[in-house]
């Protein structure tokens, strides 16, 4: 897909109410009576909501909610979701990060047409506890469907959770761009080049809410924005990283003050008010991701007010779990990200490429053997950062290389999305355990749509 170059439209932002207590994302109710089976309907349809006081905004929503309802299950459970498409476009549900068969993963080659339904059914293997999400993936419409509101959290709980005594909070961060009269704005040139960023960063669908933390809390944070790099901080207060996309780390990483969460990544952190009580904020600190063209300088964003209050302090165990190494790599693959300009129909087009190619639904780009560990080298020759995502499995980052200097990953973690900074190479170990076709792509959804996606065949 290509897009014409045009001038970025200037949008005056409406005023959004803010300062309400953060609400939890509503849970999807389980319709099944059977143990270890989670069964429900998810309808994707236009709905009305009110972001600007007194003005209706038409969104596209799962079961009428933005974000969509949280699916919460346990490892070992079987999940059966009936997607009902009441949108004017084809859609799918992609289960971002879950280790499930490709036929159940909402690939762009399996669209559900307007007015149609599809049942997704899969079983979550032992060890798959983690923080995931679900969103549409019909290729031509992915970015639009997500920015209109289709995205929702998915949690797989562990049977034995070493942090089960710590109260939890979910923060799904999304991005909102409105026209002055409160409608969802379309993408302009700048959005297509750099990925869409709106005027508002939302948490659980709320603008600048207030979070009250009494003592110790475990936060799961989703970056469900199309393109916003969240260099998270609590304004200098300390927090502990305990989990990434695919669940808990081996050991907690303590005393962090900032942590970069690129688009589509998730983390679990422990926030402990003890000894650092007071009023702070959850910020996205400035981060230079190398945006192109004439855009405003990066600035600090105040996402939510956070009141750290004295309360019961709960210790974090020294060891969270054991993460096996993926073993020796039997094959290697190289993936080079680049950007290019082209002229078509007398217009300048921007292309985002993998190994010099633009995505083709009917082309296999990489072939891998089932159950075999591979070393992938993801090389970013482009002028901006790109968050790399691969479907169907969790991988381990081995090292990053910059200007010839190799830095080993500071800890072993399960990831399905990793940021590849411009000029940087990231090496990962990866193994696919289901045969079939898998997508790999930049998770800046506009880049994915403009070509930065490829197909891996596993056999
Ligand atoms: Cu969350 Cu292929 O995407
Ligand atoms: Cu990208």
C-alpha cells in the first residue's frame, strides 16, 4: 500500500475533561460453565462515546468499549471467542503475543468480512502466563481500526504466581486524535510517515486520570498506541521491573527511574510508595526516535497523576522464575529495515521495507523449521526507530549492536516486540512451535501498512 505526500493538517485540539480516578478496564464475562474453558462473543462495531463533554464521538469498539474488554484466563485454559464483524470493513482478531496456531491468530490472509462471524479457538500452553493484547489485523485497515478504538488487554495468569499477594492494576495506554468538534481525526502526512500520534494519551480510555497507590502495587502497562514511544517515569521515583511481554523475568530489576516502552510492548512493574510518598505523575519523558519531516520537538507528557500513599509494603522475591535458554541456533536470518521514496502516478510515496521489499500477501519471505532455534539479526538502516514484532511466539533478545559495539541483553526475558533503534542491530533467538504462516513487522501500524511486514513460513 502507498500513500500520497501531502501537507500535515493542523488540528486544533478540543478540551477533554480529566482528573477522575482511574477506572479498571471492564472484564469480558466467561459464558462457559465448563472448567478451563473461556467462551465469549466479541462484536466489533461502531459505538458512541463522549470524550469531549457534551459531544458524541463515534468510535469502533469491541463490545461497545474503548479499550475493549479484558480477557483474563489461566495458563492451560482453552479460549473460544466468536468474533462478530459489524464494521463496514473486513477485520480479524490478532492475539498479540500468544503462542497459538497461525490459523487461529487473525492473520491478514484470514479476514472476516462485514456482517460475518468467526470462532477463534486455542489452548494456552503451560508457561504462557503473561501480558498480551488483541487487536484487528486485516492489513489495509489495521491502523484505522486500531485508532478508531479496537484494541483490548489479554492476561494469562500463572498457576503459581510468586507475586500473587501484591495488588494489581492494569494501565492500557492508547493515543487519541480528535478533530475540533470531537470526531476521530484521520491520518495526515505526518502520521503516515512517523506513525500516528494524537493530542491525547489515554489510560484505560481516560485522559489524565488520577491513580492512588497505597503501599505496594503491581502494574501491567500496555503500549497500545500506534506509534508513541513511552519513555516512562514516575518523575524520579523508583520502581522495579518484574515482567515483560511474555511474563515474569528471572529476577526483579530494581531501582529503575525510566523505562522505554515502544509501541506494542508490555511491562509489569512494582510501584512501592514506601519511603517515596507524595504526589507525582506517570510521565513519558522525551525520547528521540528520529521522526522525519517537520514535527514539533519531543516533549515530556504527563500521562496520569499518581498519589503515592503510605500503606502495606510487600517485598518482591529475589527469584521470580526460571527462564530456559533457547539453546544453540541452527540457522540464521537477516532482516534489514529501510525507508525509501518512490514516485507513482506523479506523486511522491514513502515506502517502509524489509530486505528492500514491500509486503506482499502472496510471497513467502522466510522459511523456518518447526521447533528449531534460529538467530535473527534485525538491522535498522532506516532513519527512525522501528518496533519489531513477530507473531506466534516469544523470543529472547541476545544482544544489540551499535557502531560496532555489542551489548549483551542485561537480563533474560520473553519478548514478542522489541525496539530496534535507528542505526542499531538487534539479535534475537527465536523458535516457532506451530507450522504455518507467521507475520513479522514493524508495529508502527502505518509503517506496517506501507510495506514493513513480511511472511515467515514454518514447516
Ligand atoms: Cu500486534 Cu502483527 O501485531
Ligand atoms: Cu516502523
